[in-house]
C-alpha cells in the first residue's frame, strides 16, 4: 500500500524536478497518508475520518 501511495504521489508531482529532496518529500507524504489510514483502520484514535483528514492536511501543509 505504501508503494502504491508513493507511485501515486510521484505521478502527481511529475511536473516537479526529480531531485533527491523531492523524492524524500514524496516518501514523507506517502508515510503520513499511510500511517493516518492505519490509525483510523485499527481504531487507535477517537477522531472522525474528517478530523483525521484535516489533521493530515495541516501536517502536510506544515511540511
């Protein structure tokens, strides 16, 4: 699943220079999305799905 997320993000960012920094950012974004999904699926949070998405967005915007 993590590799699929990474591939999807790579396709989204294909217009950006393919530098080590950009590859690192794509990997970080994919981890944030994957880990957030895992937390929701395993019910390790009381946040609603909407709240989780809002928090993920906030964290990604911070990066």
